[in-house]
């Protein structure tokens, strides 16, 4: 059992990543405190031994729902978790960086830059060899249809430019993106 919650509440929408040493981390949407979900994670050594306890990722104190987490690990074992967050009236993409020991680097930060209370869905995240990263997601900010948006970040989580639309046509429904990084730093 991954979660250390002993209630009968639901846990869903998990993601998992493994580093080069076989250590791994799982994140998920957790409803242990009621109707609204929060994001939790659990780290493991390569033999399956848990490292510490479940870690609550989102730092808000509101009753906003957090859902659909995605995780990426770099070659050193540092990791970033991104998720859909409704701490304001819409649903934005938030993220949190961690050291390999699971220590937060800074606070939760917002990824989406639109000013309208918009709806987003299912982020995906990838980290380059230099520690820079990209997050992509389904975004409802224009044309009343989901498009795929992305944001690039430097290795210290400074945004590189603005959010940008990935898909060219917005006449079709575009959602559930996935992103990967190539060794040269490009991403697909």
C-alpha cells in the first residue's frame, strides 16, 4: 500500500517516475480529508523500501480541488510535480520542485499565465539534462475548446517566455498531452 491513509477515501490519478539508480516516486490525487482532492507523493528506494512518509505537495489551505498530478525526475533524483489546482475560481496548473531527499525548493508556483479564470487539464512534465524543464497541459483559454499549451522553465524555475499554444488548429478538441525531452535539450 502506497498511501498511509487508513480511511476509506479514494486515491486516484497516479503517476510514477524512476531515476537512473532505480529509486522511484509515485504521486497521486488523494481525498483522505474529504470531497476535495489534494496531491500526495511517496518516495521509494530501488528495493521498494519507503523513504519517510507520504508527502503532501499542494500548500494551499483552501477547499479548492487539486487533481491530475504529473511527475518528472532528473538524473540526480531531484523531482518536480505539476497538477491541476482550483485554489482560485478557475483551474490553473501549479507545480512544486523538490530535492532528491524530498525537501521542497521554494513554494508551489503557478505555471499558467492567463488572467481569466480558465479550466486546464492533465499536465505532463519533462526535465532536461541541465535541469531546465517544460510543462504542458490541456487549456480552455480560447475558442471555447481545449488546446495544448506549454511553458518552459530554466533550472531554477524561472519561466522562459510566456505560455504558448502547441497545436496549430483549434477547431478540434486537443487534450491529454505528453512531453519528453531529448538529450540535446529539445522537447517533443
